[in-house]
C-alpha cells in the first residue's frame, strides 16, 4: 500500500464533501485506518496538523489579502477560494511533522 507519507498524501481529505455515499464511506474507512496506524505509532501530532503538512498549507506561503482571507502567493489564478488562518501551519512545525512521518519505517501490507 505504500509508506505512511504516501498514504497521507494520497488520502482524499475532502471526502466528506462528496455527494456520493460510496466516496464518503470509503473516505471514512481510509481515515479510520490512517488514524489507527498513527495511534499504533504513538503519533504525537494532531490529524489536522498532519493534513496541513501533507497538503503544503504552509503559513509562510500565503498572504492575508483581507481580514482572515489567506491566499497562496504568488497567486496563479484570479478566482481562487481563500483559506482561513486556522487552516495553515507554520513551516517549522510542518517540517517537524514531516520529519517524524518520514522517520516511520513501517510500510503497510
């Protein structure tokens, strides 16, 4: 199935927005499996911080253009939805989390 990092990066973090119940159910099961694996590895990080890390939601790569409306910089497209500050993680914290994830040698069967 791949390394933990691959599984985290390939996970559909937006499954809950799907109108298709099968997609939602598959996403729930995948997240549950990831959560169990992280618990077994005694992961010291919150799943939200892990998500922001693997999705490269790095605070320093964004700019606040309006109050609590952050955009990735440079902005490639005009019509892009903003994110809020709580959806971003500091680079130092993300690097710490990424280092922990890559240090886990367990490959899934």
